[in-house]
C-alpha cells in the first residue's frame, strides 16, 4: 500500500494535511472538553440544593434528638423536627437529580460538539487518502511489472484536461499511435504526476 507520493512537493502537502488532520482532532477534542466543563457549571445550583438539604436534615434531626429525651413530652416535640428532616432529604434528592441531569447533558453535548466536526473531516480525509493510496498502489504495480509508459500515456489522453494535453503536443493521440517515445513519456508524466509517482528510471 502506497501512502505517500514520490514527488517531494505532493508528499509534503500530504504530510502537512495529515498533521493538520491530527491538529483538527486535538482542537475539537479540547473544544468538546471545554463545552462539557462550561455546561457542568449549570450543576452548581443542584450542588447547593444538595448541601442545603443535607444541612437542613442534619439540623432538624439533631434538634429532634436533643428534645427526644425531655421528660413528660416524649416524642411529641421530637416528631415534628424529624418530619421536617424528611423535607431536607427531599431537597437533597432534588439537588442530586439536577446534578445527574446536568452531568448527562454535559456529557452528550461535549461528545457531540467534538465528534461531529471530527467525523466530517475524518470521512473526507479517509476518502481522499484511500483514493490516492489505491490509485498510486495500482500504478506502482504497473510500473514495477513493466517499465513501458504506453499505458500511462494512453490514460493521460483519456483523462487529462485538453489544455494540459495541448501543452505536450498538438496531436497527442497521433503521437501515441506513431510510437513517438518523447511524446509518450511526456504524456505519461502527466498521468504519473496525478498519481504522485515518478517514472521508472529505465523508461
């Protein structure tokens, strides 16, 4: 599998593109983390409710315990305090539920913020790199098997823009049919350049 072009200029562009792709992933991973952290700030009221409910429950329970052993009154005074402590438990639970909801929301929005742009660019990058790797690898196999450039010259006639062909010859197909080696090499170089390959030395 040929991952990078033989031509220095194109290989440099590919390497820079790969580094840019890695930087893009790192950037959006950081952005997703920041979004998560900022969203988690919404959980602060829930934490305050947790603290308030817990503190209220402890105070009411303590007050109930302190009057529980008073003579004559028995549980008649302690009961209301303990009932009020239950309200503190409800407040604490409401705070806990709010914190959990914010945590789930922060997790979802953080991952979504990071993954959507990462996946879009990853798909584009994978398609482009896969396309190049398949084309360059197939072309390299032809070069390794046969140093003759006729096939690449023929592909150039079929695939290259007219303006590019005109720069090589005013009659590229005729030059190919007549077997003009210089013209065939020039045409083949157009196609090989698109594949990121250098021609074989013996061609």
